[in-house]
């Protein structure tokens, strides 16, 4: 695992966007795992800017999002599909049908099979929840390796209330998430965490211990992980 500490959250986000753009330049048919979350908004803004400058061509790229809520009407602005359209998909040249979200109506094995058929994830970008979740793999005694249905913890629903005008009661209680095994099968993983609110969890996730109580800590077992932090999120890591 490599840890890169940058001077600010915008430099960190730009660094991740540059990593994605370079990966697409190297492998135009890149299969990309993508997260949602406020941390990612500047990454997607930068990717859109790169695309407009001709530095990121998504024509042959395929995307698989990490997670999606269950039970929202398809046109709801709170879905992760709407988030991705708003921040990235509507602004770049991805092909129709090249973007994927975990299915809410069936078991997740269809999603894992679709990722396999696409050749597996070349690169998976992830964030981290303040409780250590990655995708929607919530802290627990056991984690599901494959794409599965998750009951969201209250803290996670609170953290996602911004998608619903701040109304926690509107945040779904259930979601589908790629499993931790699906994520760990990606050839490369980049985790971005910024801001002082993530300092404590960054330390628990990357301080050396691996535990399902901090799902992101399992990334330490992967041979090709880059953790990108700003200075405030890195506070607390022994360096
Ligand atoms: C959500 C997403 C995660 C994301 C996390 C962090 O719950 N399902 O994939 O990493 O929140 O979000 P934020 O960047 O807003 O802190």
C-alpha cells in the first residue's frame, strides 16, 4: 500500500483525477469502479475539465458503480445514478449502456458476473465512510465478499442525507453494494479521503490492523493500493 499525502483536498482530488485520466490514456477500454460521496465531487469536476480539454476520452470506458440505494423511484434525484449523471456521466462521452449500477431487484451475483464478463475491474476508485465503510460494506463481524443487499447504519444514512435535502427520513434503509471481495479483485485500487472528519477513520483503516469492523482496512491486503489523503485526513497516521 502506498500512501500519498497532499497539501490540500483539491490537490488530492486533482491527483486522483489525473490517475484516472492517465489510466484511460494507457488503456482506452478501461473497466472502472466508481464511488459516490461528497469527497468525489471535485474528482469528477476535474475529470470533466480534462475531458473538455481532450485529455480524457471515455468512449471505450466501462463503469461499474460501487453501490446504489434500494427502493427509490428511478427518477428520484437521490439515487447514485442521478449523482453520477449530475457530476460525471452527463458531461463525458461514455457510450449508452457503458455505465452500470448494482441491481436492486435481484441477487447481486448478476452484477459480479457482469463485471467478470467485462474482464474485471482494472481500476476501482473508492472513498471511505466515517465508520470505515467502503462502498456500502458496513462494519460487521463478517463481511460479504460478493455484491449483496445491505441494511444501512444510522450514521451512514445521516451522512447521505445531503442527497435528500438533509431529510434523514427520506434516506433509504437498504442498499446494494459490491462486496469487499469484488472490490479486492480490482487490479488497482485508489482510495481518496480528505478533511479532518476522516482523520480518525484513516488511522483505524491504515494504521496496520485489518478488521471487518473497519471494512476499508481490508484494502491493506491488496497488492496495488494507493491511498490519497490531504494533510488533515492524514493527521494521526504515524509517518
Ligand atoms: C457513501 C458511499 C461511499 C462513500 C462514503 C463517503 O456512503 N456509499 O462509497 O465512500 O459515503 O462519502 P463522503 O465522501 O460524502 O464522505
